[in-house]
């Protein structure tokens, strides 16, 4: 059985192909990645250039998928498509060129899928951990252990949103960082209250920006489903990125132009949360929402 998952994120559209074996174990391959940047002109409206980039991405996905009609294809849209006033026109245009319908999923559903994916890879135990998934338009937080979710919430403060609000200088200056931290203190009041009620074992990052940190740390086995980044290593990488300008970040291995623009907001957000959780290590999960979707298909 083959399952294609198309993840229509705020910044990137990806197509992953999952090949499922008889024991329901699967392998994953990346078959397409397009930096669409739906929020280039703001989260409330897909601009004409981003609109066309998204349509072109689905033309490419269609060209790949048409060679094997047995592939089960699922396409999901998250924060940007939830928010954009012209998302329905975009969905119609995409389906017209590719025959693929995009399901726009709510924030709580996205959090549930992230949990299902992370639970299959990361070291969850009876103690609660905080799972964090950073997108361009939203950030999902899931407080959970190996058996249950205690609390989950999707916040519309993804890195593309934060970038437009707070990355006003490059390298970013101390005032911008303080403004960001003050904003996060207010925006994440409910999360901070939840963290005060629990002793957190791990801060677990799901994909995206955390993959960048994992690559820069260089400690994780590429075949492993999760890895650890020590607090000292994380703060060193964070400071390196915060002190750099865009051109310097572009020279970082495995950092695309879009990630080079937004990664400073990512690491400052992670740093803020890391300090709230008071955990020793940052755990990087190889599984996230896309794997959660696969498990949901296999369970149905």
C-alpha cells in the first residue's frame, strides 16, 4: 500500500510518499518540496504570486502521482488556508489543475495528528512532555504522555507571522527580541499556566525548524526516529543564528532561503518555551503530522 501525504503549510508544500508493509510499518520518501510562501503578503490573503506558486506545486504533484493510480492521496491545509479570505478560490484552482482536493483541518485536529505521529517516534513516558510543532502560520502545543493528551492548543503565531511583527532588523536587535518575548508572555498565558501545573520531562520538537537544529547539532543518527540536543548545544546554536544576518544564515548547510529568513524567529520561540519548561534536553522527533495522518489511515 502506498499513501501520498501532501502537506500544504504556510511556507512549504511537500509531498511525502509512504510505502506500508504487511505489518503496517512504513518507509517515507520526499518526492516534492515547493517553497510557496502563502503568507508572503500576509496571513489573511494569498497574494497572486503565492497563489500561482501553490497551483504550480500541485501541477508538479499531479505529474508525479499520475504514474501510479493505486496511490492513496491525502492533501491537507493548515494555518494559512484556514485564515486566508481567498482560500476557497485557491482550493478550486488547485483541484482544477490536479484533481486533488485539499482538506483544511482545524487547529485541534492538527494537534491530534501531531501527537499521533510523535507518539510513534519520540520517548514519551508516564511523565508529561510538551510537544511543539512550529509552522509558518501557527504553532501547536500538546501536553501529553505515552497514553493521553492532557491539553492541546493551536496558536496563530507561526514564524511567518512573528517575522512580520518582530524581525525589524537584521541581525535582530535586543529591542526586537524583548518585544517578541513580551508578546509571547501575553499570547501564551494559557500554555504557561498549564506548564506550571506539571513537571515536564521533555520538550519535544516535531519536524520543521527542529530538523534544522538537529542538522546543525550533528549528533543524531539519520536513521533514528528521534534525537537529543543538549541545552548547552541548543543555546550555542540559537546565539549563532541570532547574531547572524540573512546572508550569513544562507551559508548554513541545509538551510533554504525561506528557512534562512525565518529561523531566527523559530529559535527565539523555542528558547522562550525551553526556559518555561526547564527541561534538560530538546528532543527532535522524526515523526509529526504527516505520520499521524498515515497512522489514522491505517487505523480506519
